[in-house]
């Protein structure tokens, strides 16, 4: 099912853990939140984490689950449904003023629920090895480190964005 077939303008039912799915109209706000969240937690980034062009492309192939408060996006996570019942989760971003309130866990759980509801059985993500805190947090959420890979292989768009030697840690969890 393509993104445009989902009717994404309506809010999701109240029992859901997220407010709604993003549309192309949200692209600029998504870029702003991601870059704001990543700047505060990733001092090794030399450039902003993403661009409007990149987010528009992600919106064509996947979904951004949004958490809103007073019609402002305060948290989000990207979900891409891939082959073999595998889903990629990424870009977990929480507004700096809203961090440490459980919103990250909430949107992460929402992403996993979103995948399970669509029949996906494995969630995977990519973490820069410099973020050992994220690796530890994801392990507490039930993820396992399955591979260390070159950044050029998994996230080539970040090669010129990060200071120092680094690589990618691939994690996964059976849902």
C-alpha cells in the first residue's frame, strides 16, 4: 500500500500511541524537529542531520508517526516497511524541551505497534557507534546488536556530517 492510499489527514484512534501519520505538508516541521533534536544530542555532527529534500523522499517510501501537543509536533519516528516482514525504524526525535518525559519510549512503542498491525515481525534500526547511550537504551527495549557496518554501506549521506572515526551498529528486535 502506498502512503497516499492511507488517508493520512485524520487523527488516529485515541488508543493509538501517536497522534497521526505525517503528510508532505509536515515535511518542513519534520526537518526542523529532527535537526533540533539531533543537534542537542549529537555534538559530533558537523552539519544538520537532514534536509527537506531527504525528508520528502522518506515520505514517499515510508511513514513518520507524529506525536503532537497543541498542534505542534513534539516527537516523531520514521517507519519503513520492507521485504521479508522487516521494518526499519529511524529518526527518533523528541523536542529538547519534551525529552525525559517518556515520549521517546511512547513513539518507539507506537512504531513497533504500527509494524505488528501490518504483519511485520522484525524491527531494525541503525545507530552511530558514538551513541553508546542509544545502543544501551535500545537493548533495554529488547533490541540486539546484530552487526557493525561501515557508514559508507548503510548511511552514505552522513559521511561528511560526522567528526572522527565512526561506524554503524545495526540493531533488531523480533516483534
